[in-house]
């Protein structure tokens, strides 16, 4: 399908962000940061957002607060997903019910949710990745956004479709939606056992054939971003409104990568917000 391939970045105060030309045109604040511009050291260097792999809490705190400041959003107006490789999309409301402030003063989802949806300008949604495909959605007509974490398990649970559904339930027409898939692991590096392609075929049927290649007996390369883009398109999002940045997070050291570095790594968080 003719998705739109993009490769655009900008640097603000030393933090390099990959961005979507379409979301930029609509004035949506957003970005997928690289590793640069933070204070963490060694294998966490440097803009790391998690303490789960052993980084110092002070450094992570500084990174989170620095990134939010650069993106011009206070912690009290920022929301973190609670990712479990599932497909639940939580809606963020003005009273933040279902969310509790964390150690940084950012709202954390109380229950697992790999997706966040919101129709309130000024609230930033942040989803985490170290190879996993992320999806940002924006509806210019009903003014809603969503941020989805779609690694292979979430992709096979059709979190992309669940995100479209969440916005549609609040009045969006999928044909109006704009989507951006920032850098993630590419098919060059995402070599898997048969379980991954099988899960994808179970979810999407043979329509995803072009995005899976058998490279040796029982070994496959999977184009995760393309499968997520297909999942959006089959819900009615127009392919030319789906922007994919296909830079591979595993090939390029400017990103954290679980496939490359296992747990000796940090994690990034990408952000989307409708301006006030
Ligand atoms: Zn690669």
C-alpha cells in the first residue's frame, strides 16, 4: 500500500526529535526523541526515561523533567502509558480519573494501557519504546489525539485498530485521521521464530504477506511498522495520511534498542499534544 515514507527531524535545546511533516502542518506538538540530550551515563546514555534497567533515579528524573521542559509541557499536564504489550486504550479526561501522579509529578495510568486517547488541548501523552513501533493519531475534525505502543504482541492484538476505534467512538471518521509511526525496529533486524508471523496472520490474514519474509527455515523477517500501518488502513485511515519513518532503531545507535542491547539499555518516550 502507498503509505507515506518520511524522514524529518529537528533539534531543540540539544534534544533531537523525529517528527511528522503532516502533524507539524496541523500544528500538533510532537516528537520521538533520540538518545541525545540527557544526563544518563554509559549504556543508558543519555536521554533515558526508565529506572527499570538499572539507571540512577536522579538521572532519569532529570531526563524526564528536561524533556518535558523542552517540549514546553509541565509534568502536571503530562501522562504516561502503563505498557504491558496489551491493546487497551485509556481515555484521559480533565479530572485525570484512573491516573495518579508519579515521582516526577507526571500522571501514570493506574491500570495497564498501551494506548492513551485525549481530546483536551494542552495535555501531553507519552508512550515508551526501545524498538517497539509507536503510533500517533490525530483527528483534525473532532480534535482528538491518541498515542499507541504497538510492539509485535500489541500489533497482533490490533492495538492500532483499537486506537482508531477509541477516536471513532468519540465522533472521529477514520478517513480524517492523520497517523505517524516514528522510528522502530526495521525488518532488517526483526528476525523471529514462526510465532510472530503466525500471530500476525491470525490477526490480519494473508493481506500482510508483503510484510513478512521467510529468510531461512522457520526464521522470518517482519516489517512491524508496515503491519501496524496496514491495521490502521483496514480501519479506514487513508494510506497517504499514514506517515512512517522507517529508520531502524536497532541499526542506528542514536536510538535505544532492546534487540541490539537486551536489558543493557535505556528507553525513550515520545510525546504528542494539541496546543492550547
Ligand atoms: Zn535494522
